[in-house]
C-alpha cells in the first residue's frame, strides 16, 4: 500500500512539474537591434568580395570563382547536401547555374562579423532569378559564408545555402 501511495505521489508530482513548465506567461519579444557593423573596414572588404564572387557566378567566370574558393571548401546545401570537392562544386555550378540562374543580394540584409584568428562570417539573404522560367517567383533565401584570411588572401572556406 505504501508503495502504491509513493508511486501515485511521484506521478502527481511529475505531472505538476511538467504542467508548470508548459504553462508560461506570455513574454515580450526579444529586442533585436538593427545590425551595425562591428568593423566597418571588414564589412566593406567582405561586401566587395561578395560582389566580386557573385559577379563571377552570374557571368560564369569559372576561373574567378575557383580563385575565390579555398581548396578545402565545404559547401552545405539544405537540399543538395554537403560537397567538399572544389572541382566537383565548380563543375556543378557550371552545369546547373551558368546561363540559367542569376543571383541578387537582398539590399540591406548583409551582415559581417569578424572571427578571431580566422577571418569573417558573412550572413545575408539573396534571391535567384531563373532565366529559364522568367515568370517564376523569386524567394529570398538565407546564406552564410565563412571567409578565411590566410597569407593576405581571402578565400571562401565554407558556405551554407538555405532555401
């Protein structure tokens, strides 16, 4: 009998604990401050590199793209998975993007943060225009790019592309 009482007491206490955790007061939204670059010079550098890279991307300048990718590139695509071969990544862009897709950066979405002893992370939104389906709607999607500064040269070392 004492065992049943203790078991029942435990179950009631557990239920109350779970219930009290699930009932919460409405909270005010987190205050999100507008983005302001921590380092204006770094922001300008990465914004310029983004522009350079995507000008090459949009015009199919494969040698310029290759120049900006690190040899150990990691490209994460939410639909396509992970690609770690620079050669395969460039071949895929040439086959699937060249002449078919144009990228535009969503104005005001670019954020750049320094990464100590590495380089910088670039976060933003961009849209892709499908040249083969001119009436297809464009939807902004988030991207994250890691830029590594090594021996005075900036290289794209990691990309996360989300749709």
